[in-house]
């Protein structure tokens, strides 16, 4: 009929173009269009992102622990220079050689106080970082394992498997660091030595202050000898490692590389 409108095109007509989801090339490299699973590049990108995020968080925790170190460990400030020491020791009734020796002892005590407090602080911060990483990585591994167990290893998206493996690896790595380098033992040992050297430090200052006015105080010579003996008692290497754990882990690797017996 003239003037009649033409029929509308059928949406199902094969000649009509259809809309298809278009993925960007970089996303196709990360996720396979056929299986909707991560590709090798995708696995590397996801694992790298997790490790980079963990490293960034570790840096932040180290900076935070450094700012809180003095409050957490209740550290006292040791700030006596050699000039200050020489000015204080002039009040002691002793010879010039005895005063010089007492100043040398005092500077050695101060150096050891600072050494042990630095080592203790370092292990304290590393332990804080390791425990924090173990905490969030364990949570991520547990959540990933929960969803994997519901679907099954064969059917689950391999991104969850990637998350589980990387987070579990972080837990194992930081747990082994704590055990091999014995964070707790090194913190305790250096903390004990720090306390004892601080007590000796204060004892020297007290002797210098009361010796001129205290008739029964030890002579400078006796005090020097007693201080040397105490320095000898406290002089030890305050670092401990569990090397046996490394040798235990190397045994399975050596066994895997050995040729099977006939």
C-alpha cells in the first residue's frame, strides 16, 4: 500500500550488527578471554602487586616503629660527651692518670649502651614488621582457602589460588625469619645488657658526684679496677642465630637432587 511505513528491522536478523564486549589489549594479556582465568602475565602481575604492597606496608611499619621506638622500649637518653665527662671528673680526688682512665671507661660504657639499644631496637622493629605481615597474610590465606574449598581446586578461579600461594609464602617467609634470626632472644639479650650497662653508667656518675664528700667511698684505683671487672663480665656478643634450621631445610633439597639408588 502506498504511503505505508516499511516494517522495522528484526533485531534477530543476521544482517543486523550485534554488540560484543570489547576488552582492551592489556586486559586480554592478563585474563584469558576463553577461560576467564589469569594468564601467566596475570599471575605475575597479581603476585608482584601483592609483594609490592607487602614491601610498602613493611616500609611504613618500619617508619612507624622507629617513631615509637623510644616510647615502646622506654629508652633513656645517653648524651655525655668526652668534654662533659672531663668536666665532671675534675671534682674527683684522683691523679690525672686516674681521671683520664675513668673518662675512657665512661666513654666505653656509653658506646656499649648505645650499641645494645640500637641492636635491640632493630630486632624490635623487625619483629613488629614480621608479626604484622604474618597477621594480615594469614587472614588473606585463610579467606582464599575458604573459597577454594567451597568450589574445589579444579573449578575455582586461579586468581584465588595465586592469592593463597603468595600469602602463604609470606607467612612462611616471615615466620622463618623470626626463628632463624631469633628475634625474641636477641631482643631479650640486648635489652638485658642495655639495662646492666645503663646501671654501670649511672654508678660511675654517682661515684664522681659523691666521692669528694664521702670518706668511705672506694679509692679511684679500686673503682677503676672494679669497673674493668664489670666491663669484662658484660663484654659479650649479643647476637644469636639458629643456623641448624637452615641445614634442616637444605636436606630435602639435597635429597631431591640426588640420583635414585638402583
